C-alpha cells in the first residue's frame, strides 16, 4: 500500500489524551488555531480509569497515571463518529492496540467511518524495533499514519517506523516512577506513569533536532507552553507541534504557524 501524507493548514494540534474524543464546539478553546485534532487514545475493548494515585507533581512537571480510560473502539465510533464527520477541524484518531493484528482490524473500522484525516498509533511500553515495524505496517491502509514513539526513545525506533511506511512519527511522553508518599519501611510501592511539564521540553527539543537531522518527519511534543517553544521546535525541524497539558492550565492555544505537509 503506497504511503499517503498529512497536510496541515496550521502545523499545530493537541496531543492525544489532552482534549477528549472530539473537538467540542462548545469548548472555550479556540480550535481555529489548530491544523488538526487528535483524539484521546482508543483501545479495542473498553478501559476503566486507573485505581489509586494518578497525579504526582515533582519539580519541573508531574507524573500522570490514568489507565487511558475509553469506551472501546466500537462504542467510540457510535458516540463520536458523527462529531468527527461534522467537525470543521481534521480529526486524527489515536489507536491503542495490544498487537499488530488487533491494530489492523481497528484501522479497518476507522476507515469505514469516512471522516477521519489519519491514524496515530500508540505503541506498547518498551516496544523494540521489530514490534514498531509490525505496528507501522499493520496500520497502513487508506489513511496516513503517525507512529508515536517515546521522546526519550532511540533514533532507530523512529527510523524503523518511517521505513515501515509511516508518514511521520510523533513524540510521546517519557515514562517514569515516583513514590506516592513516605513509607514507614522505606519500601513503598512506586507509581509508574507518563511525565509531563516544562522540565521535559529540552529533551523533546533534542529529539526533534535528532530526528529531523536524520531526515525523519517528526511532530514535536513535550513540555510546550508558549509561542516561543513552538517556534523553537519548528526551527529545529518539526513538521508540526502537539500541545499537551498547557491547554489545561491556560485554556488557550499558544502561538501560531503557517501551513505544513508531512
């Protein structure tokens, strides 16, 4: 299947998991600043919220452990498909699959909706190059494909995704662990999750520079808070930029940009 490309009127969008499953026309956010909307991660079967500690601040950011709750793909299409179809903003559906066969089936279901711009593929934790290639190939079809690799992941994973047919890679939050509080024994159970906040911006900017320098189309993300952050990522070679948790704090889209293709 020949690779198809993305085109963004404005190379700016939200990161998956930040703004829900569809661009809510009643939200206070100015979606006209976006070139696309990325849905929350959607799995094959429903997922419930994580139990226990979910939000843990630390200097420079915070750890988030949500369990990625969602209604499952079939219900998501029933509930949100009409909103995707009526949206003035192109929609990219983020798919979270357990294996390549499941992903291929999910992509077929999304293609049947007929109103989606593209697919963003979430990878299992600690995916190696072989698995990245399998996931990228499984996602190929009628829609262009983004593969989200950890921003602290290797250049090899990003190159493998593009070589396997992905139009580009996007940057996912790195993972870490923190102790939820002091333990009488000093051996409290650690909480693992994704790391967000301005403290990871230098790491994200370095990843953009490395990937773009190797000729890999990359969507920048990670710790973006301002128009200057967006400009730095675009100047470093990002084809577009995803904004994350800063949207929660300000309710505004930082910066602006011209059109771009990936």
